């Protein structure tokens, strides 16, 4: 059976086909200026898929990759795995993945859990202090509709992570639509986060943002949901001192072969932080992209930007985008491995 019940992939089928690839355009339609260096990172092996990455780097240079993956070979049920990358003279060496969060036996996330995003953020829960938060997608229908966003917390980056009892953090009522998910968090300050996520509403499908006061889980304050114009679904931001960057999955080719619901290009864009991301005037500029010519694969999707532990760029000189390429045909699902694309920004903004 094709992976029609997987949450992240069904989303792409529902909304990228709907949008027809109409996402952000580069300002003045200029040609992208940076060709990335594409590199294979890791895979769990035959009968497994890896996608929806969230990769952060600590002060020691260690990278922590939180990934959506199936536990049992050739069984399509999503779990959250952690891969730990150790810096060496020959690049990063990834340790074997460890499952750190599973679907619940009952309740709102009992079918799949996916789209993890982990950040260093201190919060109080039941009188105890936790230093790490994970937002993730959960679903309780095997048709992959009624997705919602939940919260898990830990005292250590490597776990164990416990689920917030009052989940979902961002609920979705309609059981006939895909819902909300694919979250990315940027820590605003010691009390609040900026939560970016894909949402389906009566007004359409796209990227939305909420500011959430989250430093005390007994007193959560959900801010207003705001749409980010010119940015389509399956998009993931990161910030630096000067810019906000956006990695987005888009459709460029005809995509007639299976999986025709998965985008063929992962695109990187930016705007200065002096601009308003909610402006009705398009301020996004494309820096570069990974498509079939760059990766050697016909599908390139679920991109995410390497950041520090709070969602900010490590420096202004290089941007690393993680993504999942795939082949077409009957083995497309089992070809989902994790790759990276490095963009040299040293001379780009001069």
C-alpha cells in the first residue's frame, strides 16, 4: 500500500495540489544566486523512511536531529526519532537513531505523531522545571484528517519527553479537513515563543503564526493566528540578527509520476528583519534551491534550516538546509533518506 495514510505526505497531496505551486516568489523574479553543496546525511536502512527534520546545534557543535520515522520495517506508522551528530575532522558522524516519542494508545494522537520541533525553553509544569519543549503533529484518524499540534517537554535535550496532559496545544475541530501541523518554533524571550505552522481554514491553506506565552503550562496564553502572506504550506523559518529565512517545499515540474503529491523543489528565501512578514507586499527574495538537478532525485521536500537551540542562525556566513529527496515509482517511500544542502552566504549580502 502506498503511504496514503501518512500525515506529512497526505498534507502535501491535499494542499500542494490545491495551490498548484503558488508560493513565495523571489523579489523582481531574479535568478537564484547560490548553488548549494548537497550531501547525504543518514538513513535507518531498508524498509524505513526519514523525513520532517528539525536539526539544532548546541554550543559544543553537537547536532540533534529530530526526525519522523517508522519504527518497524515496512510498517507505515510515524514516530519521533532522535539522531545525534558528532563533529569530527571528516564532518559529522551520526549515531543510530533512538525513538523518543510514540503515538498514544488512545486520544488525539493515537494514529501517527510527526513533524517534531525541539527548542531550549524553560517552562514550569506541575511544580517542576523543564528546559526543552517539543511541538509535534498528532492525528487520531487513519485518513490523516483532524491533525492537531501537541506539546511535549523534557529536562534534557535527549529526553525522556513527556506529553502535556492538556494537549493539543493548537486544536482543530473539523474532522473533514487536514487540520494544523508542520510546526517550527522561534523562542521570542523567556516567556513566549513564536509558533509557525501550516493551517487549513475557510480562507485557504498556508503558513500561519501564533505568539504563545508558554513559561507556565498552567497559564498558557494562545495569541491570535496570523497568516504569513506569500508563503505556502510546508514552510519552515529561522532568524538571524539581520534576516528571517524561510525553507519551503514547492512544485515546479509536472510531477506526473508517483508520488505526484510530493514537491520537487525545496526553496530557500529571506527578507530583512526590518520588514514586516505580515505585509501584503511581497518582500521575500529567493537565495537558492534544491531541485532534481542539485540533488539527483526527482522529489525534494520537507526542508528545515539548521539553527541553534532557540531557532536562530548559527552565523551569517552559512546556511544548512536539511531535506528529504525521493525517487519515483513503487519504492518511492523507502527511498526517504536525510540529506543536507549548504549555502555559502559570505558574499551574498555584500
